[in-house]
């Protein structure tokens, strides 16, 4: 499909999209990756603590998006949730730097300091996640659908798909040095202030798109997407969400433990360099892929993106198992296949996200951001990390640290687990491919 009649995205929309997309993903990078490292390095080596935190935040994120997405539909406003949400989101991030084992021991001397610190981090993570999901997952994602068009969503999704990687690149490149030096309070403060400022800028920059009003009941809007009749009437949308769910589970098997794996299993202290190369190259693939998807149609890239995603994970497993020393050749091969894996994943997200935006019921865009979160975040982040944790704990090569605590180190099998899960996506993927061929002609 060569679409020569694309609707233009205005510069003000592009700036808002990039600002809130990038800064929001910077915040999610802290939540999805660095809180895991923070717990591992400063509180406990137990991988279950990470898995429980990830699962709890995923549930909260979904509930927040369900409630607040429907509310934004009802009020016909996205901007207020986006801007003030980012302001509060930034404040909540700063607070993590004050939760340390030492501080907890002083404030709660009657409780076990490690357990209490883990509980407090999880509670604050849930609060932060509720705020972040309201502003980013509910309001911002619905706003993107409001201000884009089927002829330009591939381009917009291609840019948005790079944001998680670009955010990780920024964090690794400019802020990771603070974590290496154990300057966690400075680390959280810098990120929190950046998110806070983005919210303030948005007060003057963001404009609500056209949101069609309706007089339906708020509670009915919340449960709208759960009705069997609605699921049946929109079965292709739910199948698209199912594919993304499977791909997300595969990613969550290894992603929460990825930095720990690079540093502790592979022994790469400067892992930011390898990750930086992967992120830059994969982001370029995503941007180019988004333009090609708009130009030639989604169906031409669907199967290839799934194949290369699975292949990339499998080769990373092989590399981790077959080369004991992380030599230069291994760094190069890991960079290549890490790029293939992440690039293919991002292209698949371009395809399925843009298709989902095309076919979502237009009167319930905000309400469906909550349904989307169940498949995009809650299920993957509940199932995936526990699969990864189980794989890690099956490793017999654990050791005791200087305090006598058992230290579990992530192993290459987390990529094998991700590969096996990702293969399940080909089943619904085949159905959607036929649907897209019929739809695109």
C-alpha cells in the first residue's frame, strides 16, 4: 500500500509527542530497570523481591489506566492529566532516594530493616506507578490517538517506539555514573526534576485534540471493554492486544534482570557502551520501519519482525552459554544480535500499536487504554518476571556475599525462556496477517 495522501502532523504536536513520550519513558526506565538494580545493589539479592515489585506495579498501572482513561473520556480532557500528572510523577521519583536500609533502620528500629525497605519501595513504586500510568498510559496514549490519523500513525508510532530505547540511552549515558558511585539520591533527584519540568512545560505547550463527547455512565465506560459482546464485536483488536501481550511476556522474562546480567554474569562494568550501541541502532531501525510501514503497509513486515525478535533472543542465549570469556568478538556479536532483537521488537510494536489505534472504538479511546494496559503491562509484568526469577533460581552456581546472604546471578537461560514464549505469538499473528491483507487490500 503506497499512501500518498497522508495527513500532516503539526510541529506543535510533534514537539509535545516527543517531549512527553521521551520524558515519560525516562521515568519508566527508572521504574522498570533501575529500581530493580537499586533493590539488588542496596537492599537484597533475592530476585523474588524484584518480581513482586514488578507485578504489584503492573496491577496498579492497569487499574489506574482503566479508571483514569475512562475519566479522561468522560471529561473530554487529556492535558490536565498529562501535565499535572508529570509534575506529581517527578516528585514521587525523588522520594526513592530517601528509602535506604540505613534510614529505615533509624526510623523503624523495631522492624527488620531489609524487609521494611523492600515493602516501602514497593509501596512508593505503586504510588508512582498510579501517577505515571494516569498521565502517560491513560492520558498521553489516548491523546496520541486523538491527534494522529491512520495515514500517519505508523510514522508517529515509529518515533514513539524509539522512546524507551532513547530514554535508556540517555539514562545509561548521562546518569548511570551516579548509580556506579552509589549516589542514588542524586540519581533519583535529577530524573524527578526532569519529569517535573516536562509537566510544567506541557502546561503551555499541549493542546487537547478533538475528543468526541458522550453521555454514557462512567462506570459503564470502565467495564465497557470487558463485555463479551464488545470483545466479540472487536475480536481483531483483542487478538492484536494478545500478540503484544505475548511479546511483552517474552521481554519481561529477561528485561528486569538485564543490567544485572550484563554486569554480574558477563562481567561488563561498562555495559552502558554496549547497551548504548544497541539502543541507537535499534531506534534507527524503528524510525525507518515506521516510515516503511506507512508507505508499504503493515502486513509486509509482520512475520519478519516476529522471526527476528525470536532469533535475536535465541542467539543471545547461545552467546552467553558458549563463550565463557566476554571477549571483543562476543561484544560485537552481542551488539549485533541485541540490535536485531530490539529493532525487530520495536518494528512489531509499530505494526501492532498503529493497527490497534486504527481499529479501536473511537468513542471509547480513553476507556480502551485500560484494556490495552492489561495486555501491554499487567499480564506481561506479572508473568514474565516470575518466569525469569524461576530460571535464575534454578542456577546452582550461587554464592554467599560478605554478609552471608545468597546471591543469585541472572543466567543466559532467561533469553531462552523469552524465545520460547515469543514463539506463541505466531499463532494469533497468522490470523491478524490474514485480517490485515483483507483490510489493506
